[in-house]
C-alpha cells in the first residue's frame, strides 16, 4: 500500500503567503491498526535549500559565517548565529546554487563541490529539504569580500577558523545551528581526522 492510499485530504487552507507559505491541512490518516483518524496540521513551505562546509586540509581550517537570525533571537539566543554558508535553491540545481551562495556570503569561489547527504531539518512542520555539500577551498580562491546581499537584508561576517577551534566552539555551545553541527561532525569523521 502506498502512502497516498493512507491519506484522504479534506481541506487545505492558506494561512499566510507573506515571507513564505503557511497552510493548514485537514485530512484523514489510515493508522497502522486499520482505523482512520482525523488529523489537522500546519506546514510551512519555504522551498528547499543547500548548505556547505568549506574546509582546507593543509591548514586544517573551515570557513563559517556569522549573522543575525530573528527566530533564534526570539527564542532567547542573544548573539549572532554561526553557520555554514547556506541558501534557498529558488528552483536552481543544488550544486549550482550553493556555489553562488559561497561567492555571495564568503567571497570565495569554489568550482568543485561534493554532495554528502540530504535531509529534512524539521519534518514535523517545515517542508524544506536541505542538500549538504563539502568543498575544499584555498585562500587564493577569494574573488570578493563576501558579506551577503544587502538587498536581501544580509549582513554576514566571514569567519575562517581552525577546525579544532570550530569543534571547541561547538563544545562550548557557541555553534548551535543544526546544519553546521552536522557538517562539522561529518568533517570530523570523514575529512579532517
């Protein structure tokens, strides 16, 4: 039995189409015991995205970015968020889009990116699937200052850190972004042992 045979959509209501799209769904779900159950959920659709960890093996360093994130601040994090460069796909190829994000946010140009996995970051309420990449960078690959696009409200600080310092920041609770933690742990296991 396909999952589509276990869901009967009854009603879809648009709640917001301001920043992204928020919809309310009312449906019946066929439970594992054979009973149908009425359920109501809201789903936030912001599109899919990509994220990348830039690393340099010779220097054992990584490039991260620091920026303001309103939802994080609203939840009590009184500091800028340290993250791996990331962005929405806007219907572009994930590898193509992440190379553009790297240039916009960090000023570095990387030609070769490697996809390592993809996942849903908050599947209980957000439709977004993230494509995770890694790429080796060289400081000579700098093509600009980075900092993001001011017209998109970006005000990004570029951080080049030793890999050990990035791991120490994670241990001290200074890096709290899930996608960045996942990529740093990937690097610890597979790239910068």
